[in-house]
């Protein structure tokens, strides 16, 4: 428990530095020249992008929809876009509700007028409250992976369980926006919640 | 003393006001997604034809959210993920810690380690706070960690957060040189069955089994059992005392009481036989007795945590635990019970100020049984108590670009009374993908029972029979640290993330020997000469150094990462003291240079080839030469259920020494190999 005086003789070491470093270098070269994986798993946001497309299919918008939402079926990403090319490549050339699908990146929630599906990036977490107020009841399906999103009034929240992507639904928020979520969607959801009464 | 998760704390303090600028602070992981290869696009195309149900079953490479947090943490933090652990081939927690920069992990023998952060590593290294799910595992007996009883199923660890540098403001006394926070997965993430079996040349057998389930969407649980048999390392004297075996069982439940309340219960029980060699002084011949034999260790703990989201930006958490450890060794028995309760309250004030308030209490009674007259702690029973409060506020100075965090801990302990541990931290994000941070911190290492109550006598020479006696001192005060740190993080290129941290720490009143005295003792017979050294705050010191930690992920199939850690450590006598023993030992027991390099390669057909190479410079006071060695893992995820791997450890030489031991002979850490089979079956989460 206390430092003791060690014998002064040092043991000869078996290691040969040059050989070690050559082996290390060989490992690096091996690593750098190996073939790329052919069966790599899809990325988290590729799956999320595919989900967004499905949400477009399984949600019904009210018949009396503002004109700006009706010229095309627009998916919007608010804040930093985590999808990369995945969203565009999934939605390219698709039609939903008889309209051509378009993708927009917007910086402010006020620009969400044309959007039917609004993905709120996790970069916007700090003004989520403000965002949800602005887009409230304007026929926009709000989707995000911000923790607690569905509890905080968002409609669909992605959750990653293990290494699978699932989603939770806040039905009250969707109903407030006059959106009808199909039973398929509700069945598959990891959780369906209604806004808790105040004080819970 | 509150022991919340480091990332959680800084996330709580930092994330809310800062996320706004995350547009300019996207994580490297996210950036990587933006540069998908043509293969990825093909994969994306296939995904859109899947049904909702099928999408839910697609396994993805999850983009860890950690880098996002790391960007905005005004401290030198490094996160080891479950994937890092799996691919490292490590079979124990200390081996996993080798992945972190600035951490010195030296294996003394099969079941002993010397672990330090930014210097002062040793078997009984102090000033390092280690927590498992918010439960402190340092022993108040010597203010260090018994690493050979800190085990859990490695597969159940979600992440390990390693913070270099002082964190006393939030985590309290002993969070002086660093904090290691081991966080296990929520029970929600361990539904299903996992069974893994390993066997090899030194890790002769490791078996783990876990079952997790749920009774609906809101209540999840798991139970696990794990055990291993480990053989001895290389002993030049062919005295293989350090074989080791341990068994542990445990459980965890996570219950979502309401949409905003989570109640967690968890607990573990373990028992082990640690092979160990101890040298004990005797007043009659043979004067020194060397005892080889297993130490019986055992213990258990139970922890409850209730967390409530009050509203947007404010939450409260209350946690309590009971922990029992017992160690029965040939020289000393220690039985200790620890009771701890912590309260943590986080709120957002106007102007985007994030405030964190905490309070805690801990009582830790122990019972020491001496086996020899030459080693004792007096009194045999003592109750350590700590009462603590802290407050910390993060306020934006320049919105979205500059934040100041100030706070302090006020702690009362039964040895030195009140201790104050303040800190101030600045976080500056001038541009896209750039973070600067700086911190000034005071931290203390409060006295342990060893510093106060030890009485250890060792045989020196004869004739006449002369003994060296080290005694604790009631005057031993807290060791103090004043630390200045500076850090920088940037994306050098699209997929090359670099983290640089620089530090200078000044220590006052470090542990050492005070002025000695000599006298003749008549009892026990025969009469003998005692040279007595009292423990005292005899030394001052300073450390200066830096760590550079790059992480490069050029493609989906290759990731290269590593670190270089430089440390200069100087310890000298305080005025009025001369203690060459401890100054030499301190000055020569921490490596000046450490290099770690890791390559993770995803081969076709779900094969994986992972290699870790590390270099550690010499430790003259430990008679340890510089060494470099390597671990290689070859894995195959044959099906979603079956995974096979073959791991070689310490491959570059038949054996190498990493640290001296309490007894004279240095143990060599052997080259070893093991094979592992893992079977998992996930339970259907939505039937």
C-alpha cells in the first residue's frame, strides 16, 4: 500500500521495436487496402427517410387544404438536414395523393406553409416550443427525433431501439391538426400517446 | 454527493441553449451521412419498397448522438461506445479504458491494475472518481478503486464517458484527476436473450447470459449472470499466484410510470477469488512473510432512481443506493456498507440560463479486522460521512456563440469539515465545426482512512531487527488541485474530427511522508528498532500536458482513430519536508508519452477486422521499459443471431511488463488468444 523500494536491476525486454512497428504498419496497410463491405447496413437516416415516405402514404390530410399545400406534396426539413441524399433519392419521381412529391429545406418555421410533412432537425431542439406554436393546426405532419418530441406536442417521434428505428405517435397533436393517421400506422407505432391531462 | 452522468450534466447545462447553433455544429456522424456512396443510394432505393412493419425490423448502423454532445462540452470528454467495446476485444473494464486518451491503464498482474488519468496512476491511485450508473465505486479506505471487483456484462454497457481533468464542482471530492462514468443500457434496449461464451489461453473461460423482457410498453426488465476464470500472467519466478475467478448476477428494471416519470431499479451481487501475493512484516523471524493465496471478495448493491420531467427545460431526479463490499485477505479483512442519496434539479431561467442544483449525503461505515500486528487501521470501525450541495449556472454571453459556466460545490466531510470546489468554464463556437473551451477548476481529494488511520510496519534490516513503520496522521488535510485547461475541437476535413486538450494542474499538499523518528519498541518481543514515518501533506507538484485525439472515417467500411497523450509530471518536497521515496515514485510512475491507434474495418460477408496498437513510454520508478503491443480481433457476424470472433491480445511480444507490484518481482503480461461465440435473439417489440 505504500511505495516500496524496487530492485535496481531491469529485466531484459523481449520486444523488438522495429519489428513491432512493421507489424503495426502492416496492419494499417491491410486495413487501408481491404475491400469495402458489400453488405453494409443502411444508415439510420436512410431508414428514417423511408419512414417519412410511408407517413406520406398512411396519413390523410383534410380535404380543405390551403392552396399552397396542394400544388405539390412537399416534404420539408427544418434546420440542419441529417438525411444527406437519402431523402431526395427516396422521394425522387414519386407521387403522393395524386401530387408530385418535392423536398424543401427551410430555415424558419414560418416558411413551412407549403409543407405537408415537416421533419424538425435535432438542431432545433431549443426552439421546439416556438416551432410547434407556429406550425400548429396548419395541416402539417410534424416528425422529429428530438427526445421527448411526441410528449412535447410533436406528432411522430423516431426512437432508436437497439439498432432498429421505430416511432411514437402523439394522437392528440395529429387530431388537432385535422390529420387522420391510418390504423396501419397506429398498429406499427412503438407507442401511441394522447396528451396527458394538465398536472400529470 | 450527486453522481449524475457527466454527459447528462453537461448536456443539461449546455445542450438547451446551444442546440440553436447546431446548424453550424453538425456532428461528424451526420456529415458522414451526407456523403453517401452509390451503394448507399441503391440501399436507399430498396428501403422505400419496404412496408412499415419491415422498416421497423431493419437493422441500422445507428449514428451515435455522442459527437453532438461532445462538441458542446466545455471539458476534455471522450466517449467509448458499445460498438467500440465490442470491437476492441477487451474482456474487462480496465482494458476498455485503454481506448480513451490521457488514461494510463497498466496491468500489474492478472487481477490488478494501476489506472490514472493525467498522471498519478498506481494500484492504489487516488483522486479518480469511478461510477457505474451513478454509483460511486471508489473505496473510502484508500480513496481508490478495487478494479478487480468492478465488473458488469460488457455487452450491457451503453457507453463509458471518460473526463480528464478535475470535476469536483459537480461530482465532489476525489473527482480530481478525472472521472470515469460507466453507463449501462436501459432495460428497454436489452429485450431478448443474449448468451456469450469465450475461451482462450489466459481468459480460460468467460460466460455471460442475459434475459430481458417487458410487460407492455412501459415496464422493461433484464436479469443477467456472468462469470469467468482467468489464468496467471508471466512470472519469472514461476510463482503463479494471480489466477482469478468471479461470478456476478444482477438485474435492472425501467418503468415509465407516466409519460414524464421514469423509475429505475437495479442491483448486482458478486463473489470472487482474487489470486494475490502479499508481503507481511513479522516481529519474529522470518521477519517478512510472503503469502500467496486467493482473497475472497464479495458484495452487492441496489439502486433506485426516479426521474421526472417537470416541463420543457426542467427536470428533477432523486437517487439512492446501498452498496456492500467485503474483502477477506490473508493480511486484512474489510467490510463496508455505503448508503447514499442524491437529489438533482435542473431548470432553465429566462435568458436561456441553465441552472443545475444538487444535494447529497453519504454514510459509509466500515469494519476492519487485522490479521497481523504489522498492518492495521485504528480505530477498527469508522463511519465516513459526506454532505454536499452544489449550484452551477450556464449563461449565454454572446447568444449562440459564447457561454460561461460558473458553479461550486460545498461539501462537508468527517475529516476536514467544509471544502469548496468552484469552477468556471467558457465555451466558444466561432464558426462551423469549431469549438474552443477553457476551464479553471479547484478540486480536492479528501483524506481517506489510509491517510488518517493506517499503521503499517515492514521489515527493513537485521541485526539489530529494524522495521519501517508508516502511520496515518490526524493532521492529514485534503490534497488540493488548481487546474487550468484549454480545448479545441474541429472537423479538419469532411470526415476527420480532431480533439485537442491542453492542461496545467498545480497540486498542493500531496500525500507523502513527514519527518521520521526512531525508537526502540519492547513489545511485541523481541525488542526491535522502529523507524516511523507519519503520512503528511508533504509534497507539491504540477502536471502539464496535452492530448490529441483524431477520428477519421473515410468510408462506411473503415474507421481509423487514435490518440497521442503527452504528460510532464513534477513532484517535489514542500518546504520543511524531505521525502525522496514518494517524490521518486511519483515522478517516475506516469508515462510521458502514450500513443493509441485503432483501425476498424468492415470486410465483405459481415467479417470484421479490428486492430489496436499502443505505445507506452518507460516508467523508471516501476522498472518498466517502454513497450508497444497490439490487439487484433477478427469477427464474423454470421447471421443476425450468431457472432463469432477470434481475438489476440498483447501480440507483439511473448510477455511485457506494464507496472511494478508491491512485491519485488515484476509480472509480465502475456500474449494471449481467445475465441468468442455470441448468440442473441431480440424479442418482438410490437407483436
